[in-house]
């Protein structure tokens, strides 16, 4: 599968600040993220390149229209194997229906495989399970959490 003409799948960069933050609001509550906060976080992610792999899809105008994060966890089990975790998948409301989410998921999955991960996992809401199934994922357990307000 290819992206529509002019769209680019690439690593997140500092100049993406405003459109990246706006795009994530499609997914969840983001809060007030200053450019200073964003810069500090991006620098932190870049200081751990074996762990954090933030990607975006940008439009022909250079605006972030889809986001995704691949985290690579180093395990002791499976002979010190690697597990990929896909997080923070969002597609701008105006860009949905162009298969950008599918492209993001399959691209992050391919990166995890190239990195040597023995599996890739993600959590999703029940209403999104069908979409992730189309991306090659299947239900393998139950997500549980404890939230600290």
C-alpha cells in the first residue's frame, strides 16, 4: 500500500509541534503542551533511540495528519527478546478514510519486525478492534489498568 500523492511517512521533528499536538487531540485529552515541554520531551525520546520511535504522516502542506509511536521493550524472556508496543495512533478527522491509519500501523509493525521484535502488541478500545484486525492484529488478552487521578 502507498500513501496518497504528497503525503510522507517520517520521524517526528521539532517543527511538527503545533500540528502534532493538535492531531493527538483526536485520540485523547492532551492538555496544555508548550513548545518548551514538547522540545524537552522530543529531546528525551531522541536520547533513547532504541526505545522511542515516534512517527508521523504529513500532508502535502507539511501538516501532521497522523501519528504513531513504536516503543521497543528489551525483555529478559525469549532470550532477551524485543517486544514492540504501538501507541498513540491518531488520524486527523478531515483525513480519515484515506487509509493513513492502516499505513501507520503496518509501517510501525514492519519497523518492529526489522528491529528484531518477536511480537508487536497494542491496546485499543472495543470499537477500534475491527480496524486493527484489518491491520493483521488479533485479540490475545484483556487490557487492565489502574489510573491515578
